[in-house]
């Protein structure tokens, strides 16, 4: 039953609030994007960072965090076939296996610290051995174990801070240490030689089975070897390259190593000769994080989009491509969002959706169109800054002003917002411009009474400890499409809505929506029970709100056209739809397709909702679904 959430004076709204879900379903449809599958039992797991492929074609992936299932997920033939472990048990940085066991780098624990590897029985999927590999046991964020491989009865583990590869029996008995600077991904060739990727150096070092150093592969300038696989069927060493080439390099290692061929488009998703810069596709790789093959000759590539800060569970996402032995794409498994949301693009009337890092289109899982991060040309992009104060910037806000798009990327509960622009030369790549707070806005004060980017490109923000709303008018765009903003215009916050916690300004109708925080609380990220609507704000009405909503502590609000949309945390995934003219609760969006779409539990983020009014009169409302690593899309016509 739907609970009425506004003041009892609105009797009509209370009647509407009792409409059954069945009748509401006639008004809207519910879909999802950013994940191949849409239900809680079939969805592709969150943020896989490494893979191991069993001979029979079962893919094992390791993640730092998956909200609703085990951190090691299993896939076969393009489907999810289960998971094991706790959702926060694994580091995600490395995984390998053999006929009986899976070995996985473990997340830091209060019991054994960091730098440990767990052995799991493939049949029972339970841990039966713990191996403390590294002397670095206090690392909370960065990877310690950066590579794992097995060969016969031996297990090899890269101890990154220890600058060594440690060799154990698969029963956990130490055998030897091999000193190597900056060890990463590992592979064992047919002769028992060990190959070690040195990512930061752009090299791959070879060692004999006794630990004697042999050959070194010097990759092209800028290359970053991020994944290794020895293909016994061809005798070639396959190397995933996260550098500018964004491809897989195949080296002949018989005698002096030499480059035999490559797999993937030169430049990957950053190539602008076979597609638009930023565009992903069949062999337009982003970062190759894992490579494996099965006995049938099928090739599997874990190819992850760029994005994500220090929280390694919120990286760019899972993107597994499967190719047959002729190199033809067979299927993809994609999970491209954990804690984030995408905004409908006004420039395409809502055909595209922009998250803080990715672009999507379509329905029923959607199409992954582009990754907007370019780590080569913009290495200081805050969306890939491991030391950034936020855990990620996967929440997108977007406007299009005279054909110029402005993207705002932020985290789950942000006090800082990053602004980007696009131009023809860079295609889908979002070019970093400014931040608020930051020099472009002449302030160091965090944004704690919140942020709005209106349809004209103006910025509205409530800066910490100022008790004012700051309006930064868009000054225009330079020849490259870069926006700039004029000096702030400081406006008083109406006393009736203090402490202010949300700002939404609809420039097309000159409507300001202000939400009050929880009085007496230090939690500036939460909304209280009062939302005020000011029609004619810029025309001078800053004192007489009408209507005023009494609500039940929504976590996120957004607005478009004549409606305000509110989502709730720790309760239900429902989105209440309020009429900005009458003050009525016109409907509640629940789930119009429970058979194929899971909408998650709630809205656990300040900017977890976005809305757009299409030219057809249909509203698009997107919702963060961290439970199932997707983005929900409601299409509603009043």
C-alpha cells in the first residue's frame, strides 16, 4: 500500500496516493540500463577487477564489493551462474585457480590485516586455507597482492610493496622469493618460466623456475602491462596494455621475445579513425584488466571502463567480452554502475544517458555507448584520482546550452562537484574544467546546502557556513566549448526553509524548489519534512512559497516540467511524484515490470534521481540501483 506523504490538507492527493500499483502501471513503464540483466538473481556482479577462466569455460571474477552477493562471481555462456564469499571479502586485485581450488587476494581484515590470499574449494565454494603473503598488513585502500598464478603444485603471488614474487605450494608452504621491482600480473609459460608484468615500468620480466632472471620485454613507450595470459595452444604470451594503445599484444617467447601480433583496435576506445573518441565497441577496449581462454579456444577479456576513486568497489564497472577462436565477438556481460546515476541528455531529447563516467542508450539493459574518461590526455581527471576525497564520481548531471553540453560529476553524498565540457575534437570525452569549490568559483567552502545546474547552465549552490544561496550565471563558452561563470550573486535563504539542504532551479519556468534539512541535526546530507516551491523566483518572489510540501524525509529529489520527484532511503524504492502547481501527490512510481526488473531497495544517495521532460510530453526519471548494479529508468506520461 502506498503511504501518503504530504500535508493532510491535500485531500485529492491522499486519494491519488491510494491508487493500486496495477492502475499506476498503465501510466508508466519501468526499465533498466547499465547492466546486461535486470533482476536480482541474474544481474552481472559489481566492479570485477580480475578474472580466471577454468578450462571448461567457467569465468571467475573478483570484486572489492558487491552489495547483494559474494565477491567472487561465476559466469558461463553469457549467464551468471552464482557467486561465493562475502560481499566485502575480496580485494579484487588478483584471482587464479586450478582443477580443485580458487586463490583470491583478500580484502584487509581486522584479524589478518592486508596482503593475504585465500584458497577456496571449487566444489564447496568455502575457504580452506589462508596464506599471509605480504609483510604489509596495514594497507586499507591500495592493492598489496597484484598478481596470482598457478602451475602444477605451485602458487605464485605478486607482493607489490615487497617488490617480490612469492612462491608457495598450493597447500600454502613457502618455497622461494623472486625479487622483482613493482610486480603485477603473472603468467607461467609451457616451460615453467615465470613472466611478471611491471606495470609502471612498461616491462615484462621473465624468470626461470629456479628464480633466475632471463629475458625482459620492453613494451612501447607509455605501455602499461595490466594483464597476462600464456596461451598454450599458440605458445604466445598475451599482454593487456592500459597505455595509449589500449589493446592486447601477443608476444612470441621462443628465444628472444618479439611482438607477433595484436588484438583490438589500436588506441581502443580513444581511437578516432574507426569511431568517435570515447566510443566503446567490439574491440575498442578501455582498460584490459584480465585475459583467459578455455579449452575450446574461446577468448575472454575483462575490459573495464575508466572511473573510480579510492573505493575500489566503485570503479568503472565490469565489461567481459567473449570471442570465439576466430576472434569474433560472441557475447558481452556488463555491469557498468554500482553507486551512481545517469542523466537524460537534453541534446538528444533523452535518447542518451550520461553518468559521471559513462554514456548509455536504449532499454532492457541498454547499450554502453562511451566511456567519457581519457586517462592519457587528462591524467589529473578527478574521476580517476585515487586520493580524491570522494569514493567515486559516478553521479551525472547534464545540460545542453546552444549545443554545448556541460557535465557535472559527483559522488554519493558530495560536498564538491566537478564540471566538464565536450567538443567535436574529443568526441565523447568529457574535458575537465573546474570544481565547486575551486578557483573558477572563487571559493574554498564546501557545498553543504547543495547544488543545482539549471537548463541555462547557471550554477546554484549553498556553501558551508554562509547561510546564503550563491548563483553563478553562465558567462559563455570559448572556442573549444569550455564554459565559464560570472561572479556569484549571493541570495538569502528564506528563514522558513532553514537549514537548507537541497536546491533545484527550473530556469524554463523560473521555479525555485528548496528543501529543508533536519532541524538540529549535523547531517547536512538528509532532507527533513518541508519542501518549498517559489514560482517567479528570478522575477522577485523569494518570500512566498506556494505550494509547500510536507514530506517523509526523502533522500533525493529532482524536478522537471511541472513535477517534483522524491525518493526515500532505508524504506522503499518508490518515487513519489508531486505536482508543482497544485501541491498534489499525483502518483507513485513503484515498478511497472516486476518480472524482469529489480528496482532495488531505496535511494541511498543525495543525487540518486534525475528527471527530464521529453518533447513528447513523457517524463524520464532515472534512479540509482546499487543493489543490482544498474540504473532504473521510469518512463511516465501524466
